[in-house]
C-alpha cells in the first residue's frame, strides 16, 4: 500500500500545505498553510485527505471513512481555520478550484454512479440517519429568511448559517461548490426523475441552489476573514514554506501522512 500511494504524496502535500508559487493573494492557500501550521488543524486535515483519496490498490473510495474524517475535522478543528478553508473568498479560478477541492469531492461529494441520484433519495437517506437528520434541521433553521420578513436575512444569522452548512459536510447531504467560477453550491443530486414529487424535490434542492441567505452568508465571510490570516493572504512576498517553523510543520505533515498510509494497509 505504501508503495502504491507513493505517487500521491506530492499531491497530498500540495493539497495540505499549498505551494510557494500560488500563495500570494490566494486566500485558500493561506488558509491551507495556516491549518498546516496548527497542531489541531493539521492532523485532522491530513486524516480526511488521506481517507478521502481512497485505497490506491482497489480504486474504491471509502466514502464512510471519508465522511467520518470530514465530520471530525469540522467538529474538532479550530473553527477560524476550518471555516476559512471552506469559505475562503476567491477572485480567480485557481483559488476557486482549490476551494472546490477542499473536501476532496471525488470521494466526499460525487456518488459512485454514472450520474447524480434523485434528491428525494438523498433526502430520504438523510432522514434515516441519526447523524444527518438533526444537522439538516439545524441548517434549515439557521439559513432560512426571517418569518417576519421573508426577503430579509438577519445579519447575525450568517455565522450560524455557515456553521450549520459546514456540519453537513460528511453526511448524506454533503454540499459543495458547483464550479470554479462562482460561489454557488449544490448537492450531488437532481430532480429529473421525481415524477409527481417534483415540487418537493425542487424545494429540497433549492435549500442550497436558491437560498439567498446561504449565498449571503458565504459571501459575507470575506468581511470576517480571520485577522490571523489577513497579513499572510495580502502579502505576496511572504511564504511560510520558506521559514524554519513551516519546514518543521512540513516534516510533521510528512510523518503523519506516512503513519496514516501504514494504518491503511
């Protein structure tokens, strides 16, 4: 197994630590490097990236382990860093693509079939899951417009909405960015074969694709970018990979990565 995964180690390190050439001005790289330098964030992120890449010998994505590791990351990692990785503001396609790849969507987001399943099947799977069901309820409560003013999203709602969204990552209802050109999100499902339940299906799908409170909460994260990441993301000449401290963290990441690979034999 270690030999089979050897080719993936450079890719893993790029995902985990960023690269010197792309760090300047790229807030997603800044978030990745800050996570790699944090003793709580780095091992949790290394774990989910390795798990979600799957077993190289079989080519099968271990989705249950991938999702479990993602839930641990967002539940136990420092929120300032985990949410920065998930909602890092982007102004170009390279940054947005890195943001889209944050949760390793090839395993965590895309399903095993040739196309997306029915959103009703996804909803049913969530309703029958003790992990997913309460998180979906919390998301609905935190990311919907005010009942008093349906066209208004209370400003204080944005933080709880983002946290509720993040808690869904790693469940039967795992959302992700749909492309590298926008901040639009969706589930891996559609309503093409929902028959006379089409309206119900579209209502559920619309919680992510037509939810302006969620859209505003994601867009508002730029104004709440963690102060500890401000200088790094705005200074193209600063690359933690050049400092001795970051080199130490790179070695730690390599060590943890090696241990996880051995554990997956």
